[in-house]
C-alpha cells in the first residue's frame, strides 16, 4: 500500500509522532484473487539458496561490460572499485538455483553494520525472472512498503512489465534487510499482531489511552527484543548499500531500476549515495525526501481524503450509493460510521477476528483507495456493514495486511514497515505539537482521515536510531531519473512527485491524471510507452509529460 516513514527527518525519539502512515506498495495484487474471506493469496514460498548450479532452462543476459555467467552457473561480476573495507562483499559470485520452475534464486551476503563490516552478516534473498529474449542486463525492482517483498514482485514480473521489457531484461527482485526472506524482523505473534492492527487509535479516556500505550509499547519492544543486533541497522541507507553490493554481484556497472512508492525513496537514497552508478531509473508513486514528519502525515491524510472524495463521487454517480444520495452527506457518513464502530464493533463471520473494530475498518476502507477497481467491493462492504455485518470490510482489511481469515499472515510486511519506518538518525531532533493539536490540524485538510494520520505512533516507543541520511537529495551527476506522479494517488500524493522531480538534479516528471496508487502498468499507454521507451532504448521522456 502506500507510504513510507512513520518517522522522518525532523522527528525525534520520544516525541509523539503521526501514526497511521500506511505501507507503500503497489496494491493491485492485494485484492486480485482474494476469496473465501482470506486476505491476499499466500505468496509462493521461495527458499533462496547460496548453493552452486543454475537452472538448466534459464536464459540469462548481461549488460555491456558485465562478465555474465561462468560455466558453473554462477554470476561473474564485472570488476568494480569496492568501497574501502568492503572488498570481501563486492564481487561476490551468485550461485543461482532453479526455484518454482520459472525462476532462479540466490542470496548475497552483506554486513549487518556497514560501519563495522567485520562484524556479523546477513543474507539478502534475491530472485531473478530471466529475460525471455536476448537480454540487455538486470532490471532491479522494489514494490514499496517498507516491508513489501521484492522477491514476490519479481515473480509477478509478467503481470507488471510489458512483454518487450520482459524479453529485454532479467527482472531481479530482492527482499530488503528485515523483510520477507532476508533476516525478517518478527515483532509479535500473529494473535498479538491482530490486536495491534485492530486497536483503538482514537482513545476517548484515560483507560483507553493506557491500553493504546500498552499495545504500542509491547509491539515496539517485541521488535527490538527479537532482533537486537539487526534492529538498529534496518535503515533505507543500509538497504541502498545492499543494493550496490547486489549490483556488483550481478556484474552490472550501473543499476537499471523501477521502484514504486517507498521504492522511490530507496531509489532516491541509492542515487544520492552512488550517482555515478545510476542507469535508467524510474520512480513511480514518488516520495519527497525533503519533507519532515508532520508534512508527510498531513500530506498523506490529504491524499487519502482526495482519493476518498473521488470514490464517493463515483459511488453517488452510479446511483444507489449506500453512503448517501449526495457527495457531502456521503463523505460525512464515513467518519460517522467509524465513530459508531468505535462505540460498538460489528460482528465478523468466518474469521478468527470476530469483531470489526474501528482500527480494522481503517485498513478495510484504506485499501480500496489504492485501485479504483476495488471501489465496488467497498460499496458492497459499506452496505453490509450498515446492515450489521462487518465481514466484507474485514475481508478488505485482511487484503491490506496480507492476513488470512485463519489468523495467519503471509508476510512480515506490517512488522517490517514499522521496524524500518521508525528508524531515523539520532541527530534528527525537533519538538512536535501535542497529539490533539496535530490531529485538529490534520483534520482541517482531511476530515475523514486526519484523526488517524495524526494519532500517536508506535515510533514513540522506538529506542534505537539509524544511520545518517544524505543531507542533499539532488543526486548530482546522475543519469536522468524518471519520476511519476498520479493526481489522485492516496498514499503518495501527486505533490510529492513534483517535489522529488524538482529536488533531483536530473529529475524528469511524468504526470498521470487519474486515481489509485502508482501509474506504470496500471493506467494507460501514455505512461507505459514513455517508461518502456526509456527502459528499452534510453529515450528520456519529455519533462512535464502529462498523461
């Protein structure tokens, strides 16, 4: 889903912080194929292996200047200048093994702490969907989060990228550190995660505030206790450094990359750390890295409000909208309904969660904002809820959280999101407004969503800090970086794409006038053709292209 950091530059440890920033990933897959009250279908399990040997039917391509593969199936990296102290990590050979018939898996070793590379290490899981034709190198991908699996995303390459791109590139996905198959951070049990996601984020009295603190503190402490060595080293800076180790192992001199949502932030950090290694970069559903914590929360609240109004306008126009006969009354019905749930949750059938709380409804409504094809399902869910049945809204919430109706989670996305998003440099300190004041300000721009995005965050209880972030996000000297913004994107508002394209020295902006989260591969030929021409031929889109 959609966006990034619960804490950003400008937030300080111990301060109240905006709460419900939602994970930034491409949400198309969340609702597709959901059935039987389950969340998103379980991702096919891939166990990466560092063993030798490649798939006998694999087709591999290498970029100009890359050494390609050796006779035993391992990647033979092109010579690179490894950063001092990291010589043992650069130039690794990847032992690709066949996985799930169509793909190849491997792992790459990286240091837990780049400031102490002689300390412990972790394995980063990598999956390659080999080029279907004569390859021209590797295309690295990240679907967002933080917390979404790049391995799963690469397995979906056939649905995400055009046939021309699939013929030309090995699509390579990796699970960032702490995510999925890469030393995953696990904070609490599945049952405790249910409590965390469904808890009351709008407490009305001291007892409810105490309960909220208990839930948030327990979640934060669980993350830190279960990953004491790794927890301080889950920053995006370190994930970007892992990307460069992977680039070297793939034998690429530069990185060709498509990042969505939070993946745009990861790409931006990489571009600033390694501007001379930027190849053809596409950042879709962009984050603006210059925004401070409250600006991010307020912007996302406004983005969801704008997307919700678009949904309501469509619902009313279709006729028979369960929310009301006119737009304003229908908009007002949503927060009123959430207030009703706060007072009296609705029963849920066929799920280990037996009550739809305000917290769960937040996710059920939010997920439908990512793709307008989910709007009819949301309308049905509202109709059922108004009749006293919360099952369909819980179904939507499950899709958001990658949760099955049996109470199991198919990924650690919801935990990794916080563990990565709460990690900011220790030096980033600034006083913030009291929660009530912040919620009031957010609610001025977002009457429906402001109270959630301005609420207390689990990050208030985060007791570790991360590495420094770049002071300058302009990536001087980098090749052209294509930035895409959707005008009614709920999670990464269009204004953020404008901001990123402006701050990047080589930024090129594509604007898509439409609904939902991200544009490439889900909007129209104008966007897709421009991106494909850049990836395939290096043709830079016209800056300011509007689709």
